[in-house]
């Protein structure tokens, strides 16, 4: 009997099965942020990575899918997320992007 077939379980319990491992997942996000630092994106934080992964997975994936989403996140995917997040913000996109400490206004060489 798989987790999808179980009846009588609280839907909220299945919504975020990784919740007990959030600290470990944040450590993985820190490792991913360090990887981005090596690629020249020095100001990406673990929290930035975590927000991106949560939005991409809608936060309701099993633990192994969350780990896969963090470790498999590529810089292009992250930058697409950050750009879309800036546009969705409702403010002027330059101001919204400036809220990310790593955004340099396109001045990077």
C-alpha cells in the first residue's frame, strides 16, 4: 500500500512531508548557494535558493524530491525564478531586483 493509497490520513500531513528535515534541506541550499558563488553569483543566499525550490516544487513534494530539486537546481533556472519573481512583485522591476543583494543592475563585466 503506497502513501497515495492510504486513507484516513490528514492531507496536511502529506502536504509537506519534508518539514522535519527543513534544517538539513537548508544546509543543502547553503551548499548550492556556495556552488553559485563559484560561478560568480557571490550574493545568492541559502534562503534565495530555498525560496526558489519551494516555488518550483510548490512545497508539497516528498523529501527525496525536495533534495533532488535543490541539488539539481541550475543557475539558469534560479535566475529565471529571480527575474519572474521581480516582475510579479508589482513594483518597478529595477527596484524589485535591487531587493536581491546580488543584483548589480547588469553591471557585471
